[in-house]
C-alpha cells in the first residue's frame, strides 16, 4: 500500500501541482489552446453537443470528445480555465495509471520495473511538455492504452467483456482524434505472433479475430455521434471531417496539413528518452552492453517478449507516419508509453527515489523556465486585455487575418465576429461606424485604419491592435447602404 502511494499516487499529486503552477505562469496560448477552448465554449453556449462550432459555424476539423470532457467539467465546476485544466489533469493522470497497468501486463513478474513507471512517465520530457496543454494527443494516448490493455488481458484470459472494453476504447479514440487510432493499434496487433508468449492463450488467428470484433464494437460509440451529426448537417459534416481532414492530411493537400519531408520524424525518437538518456547512472549500469551493443540488443529482443511488443509498436508507427505527408511532432505523443516502458526496463536497477528526484529536477527546471518566460515572453502572448475589449464592444467586431478563436473563450463571446483581410479593414469600418477592427501578429510597420484603441506587443517582434472609426457616423456613410441611398 505504502509502495503504491510512493510510486503512483505521489507522482499524480506532483503532476497536479505542476499543471496548476504552469497554468499560473502562462496565458492561454494561441492558436491551439484558444481555438479548442473556444470550440468547447461555443458548444456550451449553443447547447448543441453534436456538431462543434467555431466562430459559430460548423467546425469540421476535430471530433468532439475533448470538447465534451471540458464541457462536463464546466458543468460541474463552472466555466473557467482551471476547470478545463482539471479535465486535462485527469487525462494526463490516466495516461500515467494506464502506462503502469500496461507495464504490469507485459512484465507480470517484475514489480521492480512496474514501480518505476509512474515517476519515469512524469519526468519524461515529452509528457512534461504536453501534460498541461489543452490538446488531443494525451487523450488519444489514454484510449490507445485502454484498448491495448484490454486486448492483452483478453489474449491470456479470453472474455467478451475485454473485447467490448477494447472496442469502446477504440471508439473513444476515434472520437478523440479521428481514425488515426486504428493506425496506432494496427502494428502491435498485427505483430502478435512475434511477441506472443505462453502467457497469451489465444492463437494468432483467434487474437486477430477478437481484435476485428473490437473494431466492429468501436463503430457503436462512433455511430452514436456520427449519425446525429449527419442528420443535423445533411451529411456535410462527415464529408468534411472524414475526407477533407483525414484524407487531406494523409496526402498533404489540406492547407493546414503541415506537409513535411519523410525524414521529419527521424530526429524525434531520441527525445522520448529524455532526460534519462543523459543520466550517468543509466550508462553506468550497462557498461557491458555498451561494449557489445548489437549483441545486447539481439539478446533483449530474443529473451524479452515485452521489448519485442514495444519495438513492434514504436518503430512501425513512426515509419507509417513518416509516409504520411502531414506531420507534426505531437502526432507521435501516443508512443510515449512505449518509451516509458523501455526506460523502465533499462532503469530497473536505479532506485525509485533517484528516479523521482530526476523527475522533480525536470519539472523544477520547466517551472523555472516558465517563470522566466512569465517575466519576459509570455506577457506578449496574453490576449486577455484585447479579449476584454472585444467582449465589452456593443457593436460588431471584425478580425483581420486568420482567426483562431483568440477571443471566443477569453471574451466569453456569444456571437460571431467578422473575419476579413487587411485590404477590407477600411471599407468594413465605413460600413460599420459603431464597429471595431482588431488584429494580432501585425508587423511593427503595419497598423489598422481608424482611431487606435489598443496597441500592445505580441510575440517577439509583432503587435496586436484594435481600432474604431473615430469619426461621426454621418461621416462614415460610404458603404453599400450609403451608395444605395444616393
């Protein structure tokens, strides 16, 4: 009992403190956090939990599970950033718990290894970066872990219950971030004969059939959302989400697909071993293996099926994502548990206390870095003052540029704002004499027409601006209505 508190409960408690302190030091960050909080906010305002909206128009880019969870937290605790982060903390803690559970399933007789997983996950640089951000990737990770654990338990103790649980977890993965969950699960399932031991009672064919049934079960939670979304949007939502988004990211044809060269992910896997890869204690415990690395790797492959499982999960998924045109570093976040398990295997000879100290150092350095940024960089990303100005405006508001929800949640907006380009700003002010034009990310030599209401730094060398017409309404009757009057 005491050991469980020290190796799991305590890391989760430290995680909660880290997320709270981190949130206190930094603003809601554009564009991702502002966008997703705004979508969740509009879902609550609209009382429509089927079709997400962004700037009060259908939002086809992401499925709704993260937004549902944030809205659930808001329904309990009230609408706030802290309440949204409470759900993010819950998801991050679930990843820690499930990674430990996966370790117990793969290394059933190695309590020493399992006891290290919690602190190793908490101290992992990738986990530290994403644990407190309002993004989809750790939610997807939790769903993948749930499916893998259920299938592993089913393989050694077959039961329809585990097929149903695996299918439900897969379906939630689709609702978290789309069909990409199937790619993450395909390779460890397909490689079953290569990592199977006598512990797994199911023959390969029976295991694959069970996995296929789980995929069929996964369609039920998906259909529970997709069918009402199809009815509400006359099929348009599914076409945009499934074809434009998923296929567009694979091919790179989507404007926001982040198309990158095939080798983009190659430098990233070593980051999953940070900071432990820099520890002299780790290298000191493997001097013999370092002298004959290939023999050590082959021996681990041959005699440790769990490492074969992890390798056949990590490497093929990275290779598959490398073949997909659209690439972002956080697409690999669901592989974090695999890296944590390898770290636990390599570091099983290092005391839990020492690993906990290492995790504490990583978290402490991160907090110190954020504290420094809070005194220098972060204030330039704080959109709250401009959001308050937008929220207080009785007349219409137009955003110049690519709107990413900067004001929806922060300003608690209940109406859309116009999105225009810089060439339209002066005309728009003429058509809306009681309106306000705002922009962020303008170069220092750029501005907005009209009377300036706010001009503040943004990012490193940009600024954000708000302006109004500054002239009596009669002097601004130069728009279409005035033309028609003449």
